[in-house]
């Protein structure tokens, strides 16, 4: 291995890393997350990690470690998988690998140079995360966060990156690179973080009943790549006091270091396997299986005379003409479904989804670790958040890759030149990709039916699932697919589309977790559904209907926007300038305005209803005015009752037991509390200066406080 060639490969990839939209968007997300954590608008809670009434510092090593365990799985996993898993695929799609391997560059120099460059790029992002987090926590003033800020310690920010972030980066980058090279499927690469989130984030992080065998619990801690379960089960569940969490470093044990060790070993081993796969495929070190079979003959072994005779063209049954919109849509759907059925993602995820949904239903526990009574409605609502998140992520990856396929295979020059309508092309792809959502819903339905059958208490019924998953969630999937298509049509790049869509998804989740998402903005219905078998969403029915109408209107608007923006011809500077002319832009906006009227009007109605609701701005102002008047009345009563004698107004008065001597003390205190005044007299003392026994009684003046 030549160090010079390795350095050259590393330098080219490392410089290109920071010009990609993925890294730019992730850097912005880390900046906003650091601001949210420091200002109190974003809190990462884990249920059992509270440490008492005293506020814990967000600057402590424990707090930063806990935050890092969340961020590596929720943020870094998706961007690492796309960055590392597609670096070799991108060279293969652009035919650059042929040029690279016509040089003296070896497979090891090529693969390890790319791996080191991707890893170094994400290390820079982790350093950026440390800097902005420390900046917002210690430099930027924030009066509301004074109680949760501690002194600055470099190790509080550096240690979590070294112990949590770096091993996860090596593990996930190596595994993603091997998966991308071995399968050569971008969809499987993108689904790797989805599977990790599904198994660990939605199950192993939250499921820890008291009856669980400690050995099984330790096994789960050993398998968790983010390290959150180990941190929670070892240090956060048992309260050690806020002083310990604020001042002490995280004590790592042998189980944690074993977890980090196997992750690093697996990550580096995956890079070695990727190197071996590249050497096999590009250097021809191993013949394909078709050529290795006995009797098989290479393509160039035959002579020209042995070539088969050409068949007449009429045997191909080709047709010419302009296809109708419906015919073109059906043709695209058929083609996409054939491609979809040959992808391994669905066959891998169906059993995973089935197992995860079934485990969540059967192993769910309530108060005192008692089993939860399952009904069709409660199970449909309970897993709706997970289903929405999972399907939105899968639709994102399948939709983008479906739109990108023609360009990467070189078929776009032929397809885009045909008279096929753009709406038929995009609509057919969207309809075919909806099979992904249907498969996930069917797997979840099967898991719920099995769980109800096992519990054998409440009979199974399709009604709640049709209502919740059909009428309520399907508009979300339609709008999300249309939005992703519109974003891809606008930016024309796979990585830019991923960046924008993931940013929108993360921002929506951020507002949902912080309680800032109202009916006017909760397009995904995250944490918004409340089921009761006595009535179907009676309290929120109007808001729910308006929200779904708004989302359906957005689906139509984004569909028309995607058709308008989708480019079938190569962009050039003159054409771009003409499209961006003010007159052209105004004309396009006028044509799209009717499609935006429905979601805009419904959104305005929801904004008004939310502002006038029980938690809206009007209700908050009325509550604030009420307490202001109450405090003012209390001050008036206090000021008017100071010279009054005991008994004029309701009060609590302390008197001595018989046999003692009552006396007056100038240090007596009176506190006004609304309609009542509490007279706190210092209790009488005996001859030794000790408080004498007292008897408490209350009197209420006639006509007061009734």
C-alpha cells in the first residue's frame, strides 16, 4: 500500500465531503439542536433519568453523554449511512471507478482512503457539535438557563465524543460501506439506520420491565450501539443524587468497554470485507459464478458466425404513438412494481416490523409492571407514531431512489424524450412506492391481530384500524410522498433531496417533542391521537378533520408543484435565467395559487381555533390576567388588614395551652393570601426560652370568604 496514493485518495474525498448538502444540513441541525438544548426549548428526556427536585446541569458529563447517545442514533446514523454507504456506489454510477482502477491505485488504497475521509469528515462535525454546544451553554447569555448551567469543563464535552460518538462512527461507517458495496443497493444502505432505529430506539431503549432477567438486560446493553441502555440501566435508573451527576465523570465499566470494542472490531472488519469485494469485482480476481460453472463459455469465446440469427422486429410487438395519461401511469406502475419486487428491502423489513410491533404489544406494561389490556383501538393508536415515522423514512428513500434510477442507469435520455406525460411518470412512481406503506401497514395489522389473539380478551375488529391507519394516516403518506417528489424535482439531486427531507422530518419531530406543535402544523399527527372505546375522537374531532383536509390539500399542491418543477431536459444557464425571470415566476405562482387555497384557508382556520382554544394565546392571556388581579387583590387585602385586630378576618392564630402566659412579639408576621389572612405569631416560650406547646385553631369572620 502506497502512503502517497492513500493520501491522494483521502484528500480528494475529504475536500469534496464539506461541499455536499448532507454535511451542510447536518451542521445546521447540530447548531440548532445545541441552541435548543441550551435555551430549554429542547429537552431529551428518558423517563427514568430524573435525579430529583434540584435541577441537574446540562453542562455535566452525564448530561452530555446522555445527549450524545440520542444524537448518534437520531442524527448521525442516517447521514453516516448515506455518506459512507454511497461513496463507492457513486463512483460506480458515474463510471469513475473504471478510471480509478486503470491507474496503479489498489483496492485497499481506494477503500481505506474513502473510509478515512468519510470518518474524518464526521469527526470534524462532532468537533463542531462540541464547539457550538459549549458556546451556547457557557458564552451566550440566557437568563432562563442559569440554574441548569455549571462550570465549563472540557472533558464534559470531549469524553462523550470519544466514548460514544467515535466508536459509533467507525461501526456505522464501516458497516454502511460494506453493505453498499456488497448489495449495490442504495435503498438497503438507507434502510440500515431505519432498522437500527426500529430495533433499538423503539424497543430496546424503552422496554425494561422489573422482571427481566439481569443477564438478558446486560446482553441488551452489550448490543446497543448507541450506549443509551447501558447508561440508563447502570447509572440513571438508580438515583445517585444531583450532586453526583453534576460533578462526577461517568464511571465506565467492563461491559461498556466490551460494547465499544466489538463495535470498533466489526466496523474495521466490514471495511476489510468491502476492500475484498472491490478487489473481486473490479480487478477480476474472482471469476463470476456463471463463468465458473463447468461447460460455461465466455462471451468473447464464440466467433461471429456462431452468433444467433436475429429475430424479425414484428416479434417484439412494439407500438408507437402518444399514450394516454391513464395508460402511461399504468405502464410506469407496472415497471416500478417489477423493480420493487426485486429489491430485498421489503423482504427483510416485513419480519422485522412484524416482530417489533408484536413485541411492543405483548410486552407492554402499565403501572406496577402489570400487563396492558389490548383493544383494537388502543393498539392502532399506540403504534401509530412508530408506523408514521417508519413509513415516512421508507417512502423518502424509495421515492428518491426511484426518481434517481433513470439518471444513474443512463435511461433518462430515452425515457424523458418519449411522449409520456410528466404527471403520469411521477404519479406512477408514487403509486408503486405506496406498496411500501401498504406492506408496513399489513405487517403491523398482522402483529396486532396476533397480539389480540394471544391475549384472548378483546375480539379483533377492523374498524379502529381502518379509521386510524386508513382515514387518518394515509393523507400523511400522500402529502409526504408528494413533498419528497417536489423537493427532488426542485433540487435535482439525490443528496440534496435527502438533506431537505430529513431536515423537515427532524424539525417536525423537534417541535412535537417540545410540545410546540399544534393542529395547524402537526401534519404527521405525532403524539396527537387519543383513543377511547366510548367514542371516536369526540374532543378533537373538528380539529382532526380540518387537519386532514389541510394535509390532503398539501398533497395536491405539492403534486402540482412537482409536475411543474420536474425537469426532463438538461439545465443550461440561459434557460435557468428565463425560468427565474420575475414575469415567469409570477405567472407560475398564479397558476399554482388555486391549489394552495384549500390548505391555506384550512390552516388559517386552525390557527384561529388554536389561538382561541384552551391552550391558545387568548386562554393564556386570560389566565395571566386572572392571577394578576388575584395578586393585586391579595396585596389590597393585606394592606387593609395590617392594623386590624385578630378576629376581623379569617385567620389562623396560635395560642398557648392553659397554664402559660401569652405575650406579644414585635416580630409577628402576617401574610396576605387572597380573601384570607394568616396571622403567624411567634409561639410563646417557657421560662427556659423553649417554645411552649401550642394549639392551632382557625376563625372565620362573619360574611367573609363565603
